[in-house]
C-alpha cells in the first residue's frame, strides 16, 4: 500500500498561520505561513520562486509551538516545491529548514 505524505514526515507539523518575513535574493516580502515544523515550512508568497532557491525567514514562534514563551527565529531554508494558486494569484512555497537561530528579543 502507498505511504501518504504525512506518514513520511519525521517532525510534527503545526497548521498555523503566522506572519513571516521572507527574503530570497533581492526579493523580500511580508507574508504568512500555512504550516510549519522544526524541519520545514510552507508559506504563501506573491513572488514565483524556483526549487533549490535559498530563503531567509524571520518569524515569531508562539508558546504553543515552543512549549515555553514566544521566540523570534531566523531560519535558513531551501525551496523544495512551488504550487501556483490560480484562485488567489499567489504561490505556495514548501521549504526544508536547513538551520534556525533564536534571535534576542528586540
């Protein structure tokens, strides 16, 4: 029997819409997540990106995810999949997180 995508995921995915700043080369925009885990993230963007592109994401993780207090984090990620959303005219971007750093509270 075929294994579903959710069965192959190694980390728990949280279906949460969070504001996020996404930077890919010269492109930078404020957007939101659809879901995230410690291993990956799915965001919506107005810019078309290519698989393999490098991203920098800055967001605040809520206490429900950190299991303590909210935390600012900066993630380095690589795009693995891009989905075109004909209805909204934007793009869904799935990325694997290569590294993340907790930032000091500003």
